[in-house]
C-alpha cells in the first residue's frame, strides 16, 4: 500500500532477486516516460523504493502521482 508521507507517495517493492527488481524498474521507466512523470527511486538488490511527488506543482502529491502509483502497482 502506498503511504502519503512528507508530500510524497512512498512504497517499497520486494522481488525474488535483482533481475526481477531490475525488470520491474524497466517497466516502470517506460510507463513513467510515456506520462512524462518520473519517480524518485532507489534499488538495493531485490528491493525498489519509490517516491512520487510533482515537482512542477511545488513538490506535492497530485493526480499524476496517484495515476502513476496505480500503473506501478499493476506492473509489480
């Protein structure tokens, strides 16, 4: 479940291994590019931590963040 914290939607995804985590990141990157709305994220081995916020709106959570979060969930 996404958590709204410090004007960001945050969530950590855990996968079987690095290859699955990296594959997930690739799918998210393609979706984010199509939306022109890019996440802040990090990856350590099988975990991908994502923060979504809209920089152009003053670093707050907007409908674009919520839409991208839905898409990301569908890719996990």
